């Protein structure tokens, strides 16, 4: 995503320090401009505040963001923040049908589809 020219952040229900540790362990930390953890917002997904807080940290207007998530709560939060959203089916808890119920802008099944899906969601 970063190589495609996108500014990318993480919004997670985990504490930021734990998410950062995991990203570093997988060699992914440098791909993200911010890591927004549970402690960065008083509300939690599906409330839009964590997404809006991350957008503010990134210096990006929410209407210029596309949120990518693997749970219904992610997609509900994106809708509440008025952000287009991409549902991904490779998460371990929620399948395709549950994610489709949340009406994502795009639903994808592999990371290879991500750049194209975000580009599509951003213009539709």
C-alpha cells in the first residue's frame, strides 16, 4: 500500500504497544505512518472515533480515507465515519456473508487485491 503511494495507518482494539510489537515482529511496522490503539480513543469500534482519531493523526480528512477491515465492527465504524470501506475475508473470525451484510464498498479475498480495491473504493 505504501509503495502504491497511500499513507497507511492502523486502527486496532489492541493496545498500540502490542500492535507495534506485532508489526515489528512481522517486518511491517515501517509500512504504517501511525498505529492507533485502544488507549488512543475513549470509544471503540463500531463507534467512528478511533477511525477519526487516526485520520487526524495522519493529517488526512476522513473523506479522503478508505478503511480496510475484517470484522463487521470495522465496517460499521467506517460507515459511521463516512469512509468508504474494504472488507477482507482473510480474518479469522468473520466470513464473507457476515461482512457482506455490512455493505462494504468492496469485499476481497486476498491481499493481492488490496491496492485495486482501495483505489476503487476511493472513487466510488
